[in-house]
C-alpha cells in the first residue's frame, strides 16, 4: 500500500496587512510510493478538507488540487486556491473552535485517494494574527504525525491476523485496530506491540478470533502520538469458506430395489445446516440434482432410505449438507442391489412380509410391536365401516390403497383422536415415513404375516387386525398359535403396523 510521509508539514498563513482571517495556507508534503521510494516529478491528485472540532468532524471546506512533485518528491500547494468542492475558504470562522486539516492523496494523479492524513491546525497563529496582523506575514507549524502503512492480512475461516507498519516520527505512538461488519467498526483491538518510540518503521500485528466463516469484515489502523492520530483508509478482508465435516454411513439392508444409508454431520463449518441427506446415482460423483433424500437439518447422525432402485445395479452414494456457505458432500461409497426381493428382507424401516405377483410390490411389517396391550376401540362401540377382512389382490400395493389402509382411514375418521390400535399404527414414522404411511393390517394381511412370521422376527400370541365384525361390538384378531376369531373391541391385544410399497 502507498503511504504519505509527512516528514515536515509546513502550513503558512498568507495574509495582508489588514486584521483579517487568512485567505490561503501554504502546505508542503513529501510523497513516497509503496516501496518507500520518492515519487519524483509526477502529477498527484489531492483532496484537502478543513474539519471542525475533531479528526472526524464536519468538513466546512473541501477542495481538490493536482500538484506535481519535484526532484525530492515534495509538493507545495496553497490551500484555498484549489477547485472548491464544498464551502468557501473565506467563510471559515477560524476563531470558532479547533480545526483540523485532512489530506487525501492519489500518487497516480487521479481521485483514487489511497493516502490519508489528518492534523490539527494550532490556534496560536490565528490569535497572533488577530492581535498583530500588521507585523506578521507568516507562521510555520512543524507537525510530525505518525505514518501508517497497511500490510497483507493473514486470513482463515474463523480468525484474521492484521498487520501494519508504523513510524511514530520521534514520538511515543500507541496503535490499535478497529474492526467490524461495517465501516462503523464497533470493535477495537490493541496492537502488538501496543506502542512504539523513535523514527523507525515498526511492524505491528493483531489477531481477531471468533469470526464467522465466509464473511466480509471492515478494519482500519489508528496510530496516535503527541501531535495527532493517523487513521488508515477503510480496509476489508473476507474469511475463508469452511466446509462442514460429514461422512456417509455404510450401506445396509440391501435389496433389489432399496437399501439403507445415512450420514453424520460432525461440524457445520460455522453456518447452521439447513438441509442434509444422501444423494445417489448409477454414475460416480452424484449430486443433489440426482436422486436424494431430505433428512432434516442440524448436525448429528441421520438414517436414509434409498428406494426406487433397479435390481442387480451398482449405485454410488454421498452424504450432503447445505448451509449458507454452499452445498458440501462427503466421500463416496458404492453398493450393488440384489437380483430379487425376498420375504424377510429389511426395507422401509421394516421387513418384507408379502410380495405380490410383480415381485416388487407388497408390504413390510414393523420390526417390533407398537403396543402389547391396547384396545381396538376408542372408548365406545360404534360402527366404523372397516369390514375388509381379505388380503388385497385386486389392487397394486404401494399404488392403490389396500384393505388394511382403507380400514385404518375409516376407523380413525369414525373414532377420532385418541390412543387405540389404528391410531398408533398411523402415527408411526419409522423408516422415513410420513404419518399415515403405516397402518393396522386387515385380517387377510395379518394372516400373511402369520404365515411368514418365522422370517420376520419375534411375535406375541394375539394381534388386532383392522377388520371389524358385522356386530359393532367386535373386531377380528389373529392368534399366532394358529386361527382367527373376533373379540370385544375394548379387549387389549398386541398391535404390529404394516406399510405398503
């Protein structure tokens, strides 16, 4: 970064013999480039402001000039003789408080002002001028303000190390960094070292921690000595994007058209995870534009059900995580589906209990009972219309509603909210299901589970079906020791939900 060495700033009050406020001030400064070489015999752009009250005070007068440096890099201008931008030089009430002169310089001769300095105009010359204007033709003020050169910042995802080079110009000089999300900053951090002495360049630094990744911050450097404070221009840096840490779970429950996977979001990279799941395809490097699950948000482990697969086919799977910083993927895993589906295969959060003639449609039963002691009714004997007692053979499982699904809908519609056999089955969300995907099996479907129960796991002795008897006091049940019969609806038995596919 270019810098302005105000080794000697001479401000001369050019006056006439009358007791008037000065009409011009002579200003001199030496210009160096970023390599600390003099800028010789070159046009430079300058903006000069007279500030009222403080270094950040209101500009009562602003002008621009384009002087040329000499062989020594020196520029000499008369403030009050430039191109006026704001106010009038003659209209400044010098006796009214304290004033500061702010210079902004573009060594390339344009208006990209990269060098800024602010110095106080001492009030003594004006007081003397008011009293003895006839005898004073000028007054020189030497000001040795600090010199600030900003250097490259070292940035990572959650911290930044800010660097600068400071010259106190012979005075004890204190240094601090201001920073924040806007140019209003709002935070201050003392530099290391916090103060310097002498006239040599000294490297200073400050490390900011606890930042947000992938975020732009503003900062500036302030150097203050006995003369004044030099503030750098507003600078910015952007923290790096930090990817979430995530892994893909091993593929399990592999069937001909389904499997189970998932992942683990170990860290979110500094931005909350808004969506996560797995994506898969028959080609490598799958993305969320291929097939995907949506398994919630936040960090932690999750389980995903992959469905709609093709038999005897190789698939590639990645876990994904989405946050405000982007879309991120885990390493890839692969698996191959089996040639056919079979009774007892794990699928959709249960085990396949029945396959129809297609070989890819049927229903699964839950891995455990939803209750071992629950009534069919919701407190009273009413007719629900759930009379279907057969295994569905006219429709297609997973496409049309089976007898048990129709029964469950009818029971809940008639009996309303409560805790009873049909309602707890419909509320089940195992295997990524939505409420209503699981249901209480019809008597025919329950008979099919009984026929295959040795492949499906452990069962009790008596299970409610969703099939209602013609007498509204009774509903049908299945004995897992063999046989079917009806029982009073307020009797408590086991319940095992099923889910069509």
